[in-house]
C-alpha cells in the first residue's frame, strides 16, 4: 500500500442504530421477488472470501451486527464499499467495534471467526455524490488463511466482458423492502454492457453511471440483484473478483441494473501488483 492508512477513530459511540447501510440513490420502494433478491442460499465455504462487516454496538447483536459485505483479497486485507464507512452508516466518531466476520454462513450462529479491523483506508477519490471510486481497504488484526483469498480481475480480463455470468454474494435485503437475510445468499447475474447502466443512470436523479470506475450487472428482465445490506460484497466472474456491490435504484428492477465498483479501477488506484498479491500485505 503506497498510501497512508487512516486509523479508525477510537471513541465510544452510544447509539445502537437499527439502520442498515443506506441506499445511495433515492428510490421509490422496490418490489422484487426475492440476495440479494432472486438468489439462493449458499454455504460460506463455497465463497470463503465473502465476509460480513459488523458492529454490534451500532447494529445490535441479532445478526452478528452485520451491516455490509466485504471481500478477502489478502490474508489480512478486506475490501468493502467506501460508503459502508461513511458517517451516516458508522456514526461520527466511527464505531470502535468494527469487525470482520469470516466463515459464518448463518449470522444467528457463532461459527467462524470474528476479527477486529485494525485500520480503515477509504479511497480519497471516493465521491459520495456520483458514487465513483466506492471502495475502502480494511486491515485485519489477524490473518485469514490463503484459501480465503480471492484473486482480482485486472484491466482487460475477459471476466469483464458483457454477457459473462457472474455471481453476487451477501446477507442483504431479499425483497427490497427490508427483509434482511441471516444466512448467506447468492444470485447469478450477467455482466451487462455499460450502455445499459448509462441509459438507466444518466444523471443526478437516479445516479450517474461511470464506466471507468463501475461495472454494470444484473439481468435484463430484472429479478436478480444485490440489495441494501449487500454493499461492499463480491461480484465474481470466472473465479475472479470483478466488482463490489455499490448502488442501484431499487433492487431487481428490469430497467435498473446493479452498479458495482470496478475492481480493475480499484487495483489501479491501489497500484495493486497482480504478480504478487501479497505486495499490499506489508508496508
Ligand atoms: N447501497 C446498498 C448497500 O449499502 C447496495 C445497493 C445495491 N443495489 C442494487 N440494486 N444492486 O447495501
């Protein structure tokens, strides 16, 4: 990592908010047919790089304090969405019990590991009005096994080609109206041409799609999508990470695909060396 990590603020926060990560785009209530909407249950062992971000202080203990997703891209390195670290989500000062939950399919259980987050680095180029550059890097205080690490798809990787099958994972809303899952779910989608999201999100009202920093994915007929609470979690194609759940209008609507943080752009910003995945584990 060439850029300084910003240490998470460390003052207590009394508020126990039930609020989930907020939708970034003002959207009328979504009607969807239920991940992740339109998804299916999966065991976390099939996607060990999918982790839950949690703060019991802020979100309560019921669902292990889950409020966003994350992705293990190095033994002690987790990616999530920048907006998951926003003060509207984590309070100001930021919660002190930010934790990554790994290996826990069912958030009602205590299976797996809870690892405190040591440092939080939010992409300084993240723009909360356009949602561009929506990623943050979390450094864990303990390492996960290498078998939990997923590789990232660099620029030019065929996994970004429109039409490619992709899968999104998360514990988020399964209906679009606030029914949060307690077991991990996945939905099979396709990478869509940038033109779909450019048409769906041409400007400020519904958000602005930016092909350089975002990936468009979903189903043309709708039905399958990420949703609130899935943010920061993985979009995987051909076994590689191509996106992080970022935003959308409603969930699973036919003309409003999901928008994901483009992982190849994030690698560029982080100057991530594809040849040695561990280069960011030190320094
Ligand atoms: N912003 C949401 C979150 O914080 C993710 C929304 C994704 N929406 C979608 N339709 N794909 O969890």
